[in-house]
């Protein structure tokens, strides 16, 4: 592997159809430090279901922003 399970992983589009499934898969594989980048106007229902299931095992942050704005990228991405 090129990363370890405690490395921070940033997932863009985390509240989308695919994004919430990617997060679930990462958590199922044992990754414990996720930063979920979501759009300000997105629906967080599916993402919150995944987070609630794994919140005791992992650190999961939700960052609201727009990747088209440079300041959002500078402030929130490692």
C-alpha cells in the first residue's frame, strides 16, 4: 500500500451517489482519517448515515466548500 490506515484521505464529492459509497468502502477497509469535501448546497443524508455507522471507529470530518474557489482548496485540503 502507498498509504497507511491512519493517513488523512480527502474525498471530494463525498455527499454524492458515488462519494458516500467510496467513504463506506474506505471505512470498511479500515481507513480511519477521512475528510469529506461537500458542496454547500448538497444533500448530506446518505453521507450522514455512513458517518453515524462508523463514527466511533474513525475520524470523519465534513468540510463544506466549492473546489472552484481557490481559498476553499487552500484552507481545507492537506
